[in-house]
C-alpha cells in the first residue's frame, strides 16, 4: 500500500470511533494511533459521557498509546483523527512526539493545524508532519448530521 | 483578602504540588483548581511516573476538577499553575471554560500565555482571564534547581 492508501485505511478506523461517539450522543469525533502500521490505541470523544473537558478522542487515544508503548514519547507513531485537532489535542500530539498527525475535516473555528491557526508556526521543541483532508467528506458529514439532528430537537 | 492575596495563597498550594513532583524526580510543576475560594483539585506533573505524555499537572487537576464539579464546564473556577501552561494545557483551560488562569514562572520556550505565543490572540470560543508572575521567583527557582541537579548527574 502507498502512504496515501494507508492513511485512508486508518482514517476508516478513526471514523468507526466517530460513529461510536455518535451512538453515545457525543460530538462524533474519533481517533486511532498507529505504530509499525498497526492500530495500537483507539478512542472516541466522551466529553459528555465522562463529564470531562479533556476527554477528546485524541487525548484518550494518546493516553492509551502511551500505556501500550510503555512511555510518554511516541516516535514513529501517527495520530489519525476525523476532525482537525484543537489546540489542546495538537499540543498533546507535539508533547507526545508524534511523527505524523493525519486529520479528516478542517475546523475553521478551532483547528490548530491551519483551520483557525497553525500551532506548528511556532518554534516548539517538536514538529509532527501534518496531513489534512483524508476522507474529509465522510468525516464532515457525520458532524453535519449530528448538529442538524441536535438543532431539530 | 484581596484578589492578589488570594492568588498568592493558592499559588502556594500549587507550589506544594510542584515540590511533590520534585520528590518524584519529575519536572517540578504543580497545579490546583479553585471554586468558591476553595481548592477542589490538585495535581503535580507525573509524566515520567505514569509514562504518559498528557499527565501534566494542569491536565490531571482539570480531570479531577471535572469529577468534583460533575461536568466538563468549570465556569467560576481558576486554574493555578507554577509554570506558564503549554499549548496542550492552555487549550484544556479554554475547553473547560475556566474563568481565570494564574501562573507563576514564564516559559519562553513553550508557554502559550505570551511566553512563546499567546493562544488567546486567536478567536477561540472562550477566553479565560490570565495573570502571570505570581510567586515567580519561587516557581522558577524550583525548576532551575531541578535542571541544575539533572545536569550534574
């Protein structure tokens, strides 16, 4: 598989987590962490379910990936997430030394990978490679459907 | 007590957490969360001990504060932390809707409250009031001593 094919493959795994979030009536965002071309951690947004401000999909997946790899540094790992990370989550990806961050839909209101601003414009001590727009239609559509349904209630 | 006296009082509580981190041989940073002029959560940096990239003092204190208050929004709460928050932690403070963020030492290499850059320069959906420099000498000194000791080893 090419890198692009791998990114699509793993984004489908992240999307599966986003669908799980939707079933929990959470803003449907999902994430997986890979290492050596395998999924080593997966999580969805559980902010309402766990009543926890930091329980975005990315933070929960990163916590699990650190457990699996046995350390706080995750070199060689990629974070896949269906929505562009917010400053908290992109900051976490920098802190965890991810090699790559791959996201689906762009978030112009809060995204820290170029949507609202680019955290990597600043000289932080680590800069993951970032790729956006992978399966962006499907990643956006699940969010649009969720908010449309919320407004109708 | 004036607000400034309260800030000094609660920063001493955050410093007690930083000293606890030093005893664990962690980068000595501590945080507390207050509500109604009471400490409702406290934590220190445990990144090495828990082998977890997101276990900064602020994230752990915010998780605990959400548990105590029973929701992911923490309006009326203040986050006290001995070192200027990194992008992850300042992003978390925004996500949790803190009323105020009060820090001690400035971090020119990674601080997201003006040290390296100011996250609040961007039109995020919530902007806590921020105050820096509270007990900054003591908050800096414990970090300086830690790193000096590390280099000597």
